[in-house]
């Protein structure tokens, strides 16, 4: 499947379809799921990063179960906004996963999403072990929520 613009992905989704957020790390892939109205992202869990075929099979099951119509994958740009080796690796992986699950994918800047989520969890006084178990899915939700907010169609308010 093709890599497409997030706004185009959102507008092409059939009514009631959801977006699945993917935050690929070296060991785990954080997962987040939008609601059917594409307003809210929620943590969904994580997958152990493994062979593409195995990860694709797990994702296909989620796609079928949750009525997912598209993917939003995290793009780890460098702090200066440049496209480095990590971003290229994430793009290549996202394109391969999208092809394997037969869904379109859009990329979204995920710089500092894990750091922001960790700060929130520390502020909530979660232990290191509880943070480690939840940070991947929460970072995926943080990234997906930012993508949903940025791609939300403008609402026109009639003049009064």
C-alpha cells in the first residue's frame, strides 16, 4: 500500500473506520486506536518487534477485530527536523507493514512522544516497572492524538 498524506488518509476512510497508531521501537511496537469518529486516540497495547510476517499477522487480526481502515506510523525525525537514518528505517518498516496488511499508511512526527509520556507518568507517581509496561502504547496514543488533532477538518461556524 502507499504512503499517503494524513489528511488524505483521513478523508478517504469509510465512515466508522478507525486509525491504528504504530510507534515502532527497537524492541516493541506501541499501538493506539482511534475512536470511530476520529476524535480520540487511546492506548491499545504493544507488540514485540519481530519478523515482519509475524508482526503483520498480529496487526491483521487487530485490523479485522477493530474495523481499522488506515495506519498512522510514528516518524522519528531528528531534533532539528531532518530526516535521518532512524526516520528512514521507520518509513521503510511502515511501508512494509502497510503492504503486508493491505492498508494505507501516513507518517507522523513522533519526536519526544516517549519523553512526554514518561514525564506524565512520573508526575502521576507510577513506578518504573509500571511505566516500562505502559509507555509504548501511551506514546503511540500521544502521537496518534496529535495526528488526529492536526488533521481534523475545520469547522465552519455560521456568522451570527
